[in-house]
């Protein structure tokens, strides 16, 4: 029987995960089925039970179910425990379910593919919600010179700082204090502000010479944050399309122990996005 995988979310209609995983399967010669499933809020457990009882091998889990998946997994990888959220469930040979989180490593790998250095850099994260928490451990493992988290609600940044203190120093700040800081080499937007076309209030002198700006969101047009980055002299800019494909590649690896090539898939998806923009 063909191994079966799926992504659960709500909404799910526009999920690119089936496309990405089918590309990976084709590229690596793996035979598998991958579908998307809209799950009603409050019904994650029921839907996951049915999926795995029917022989399912693994799930990707997206908004709003990453916390449900965290609670559902019988065992968690250290990075999922740190992230406090699960985006990948994998049926193990002994029948138990492993919960993993591949978002952070997906982002770090994307930065490597872009030729960006994290080690030794002054890193600023914008936002202190699930998206930022999800990437902190893999990011800190790259040994940046410093990590600062700016958030509208400062105490959430303080909580993250405390929660990750054993991995290194994280300085929590409010946006109003950013102008007193030395400029940053790498600024990562993990707020959901772009969704509403907004931008956190950033000072004009935020970026160091040669700085790179990364938005975890992606879109056909530059996001508000990346437009700001361009007008403030960021030398390098990238949106989260590579992170999306990167987290999928790591999930594929967790399930199949085969690591697919991400670049051809990112290139094809970027092409489709640009074509839609032009249409
Ligand atoms: P996610 O799981 O996507 O991170 P979340 O946990 O709701 O979602 O977190 C959203 C983040 O975006 C938070 O850091 C939020 O700031 P607050 O904690 O102060 O609410 C941030 N955010 C959302 N809209 C924003 C805006 N317009 N300007 C600045 N920050 C914003």
C-alpha cells in the first residue's frame, strides 16, 4: 500500500504543502500520497485518530493546530519541546507518534542556501509569538554574536528570554527602545503584522552596513517589512518562501530519511508567484 501523508489546517485550501511534497517525492523517487485536509476547530484529535487508524504515516500540521499536535504526540523531539509546537507528526515503527518541529531548521537552512551568515552576527527578531519561539533554538545554535527580541507586548519577549536562558542571552526590548541599540546585521520579522499590511514601528537607523532582512511571511509582492528593508538600505532581503519549502524538506526527511533538494522547488514556486502577479 502507498504510504499516506497529509496536512491538517483551517483554512487549508491554499496550502502549498501537497505540491511541495509531491515534487519531493518525484525528485527522490519515493512513492507516497499526500493530501490536504480541513479540520474543524476542536476536532484535531478525532481527525488525527482517524487518519492514523486508516494507516496514515505522517502529518504536517499548520494553523491553528500546532499546539493540539504538541499535546497529541506521544513523544517530542527536543526542538519541538523548545518550540512549544509541533508541525510534523511521524508514525514510528513501534506504532507511537513522534512530534517534531521543522520550522526553525527550515528557516536556518534557507539562510544558508541564500549564503547568509548567522554566526557572529547581531540578530534582531521582531515579534514574540509562536513563529519566533519556533525558530529560537535552531537560530541560537548558529551562535550569533547577540540575540534581541523586540515586541509590542514586552513581557512576552521577556518570557522568551527567560525560557531560553540556558541556550544564551536574549535581550528583550520594546520597539521604542530600539533606537538606543547598536545597529543589527540580521533582522527577522516574525510578527503577524504583514498579514494586515502593517509594520512594527522601526527606527530609521536600525540596520548595520550590509544588513540582511528576512520575513517569515511570503507573498508575490515584497511584504511591508521587506519594502521597509529596501528603503532603509538592507543589502540582502528574503521572504519566507524558502522557509516554507525548507520546513517541508525536513518533515520529508523525518518521514522518509531522504533529504530532497529545495532549490528547484523554491524556484518553481517563485516563478508561479511572479506569473500570478503579472497576470
Ligand atoms: P504567531 O503564532 O504567528 O507568532 P501570535 O502568537 O499571535 O502568532 O504572535 C503574533 C506576533 O505578532 C506577536 O508578537 C504580536 O505582538 P504582541 O505580542 O504585542 O501582540 C505581533 N504583532 C501582530 N500585529 C502586530 C503589529 N501590527 N505591530 C507589531 N507587532 C504585531
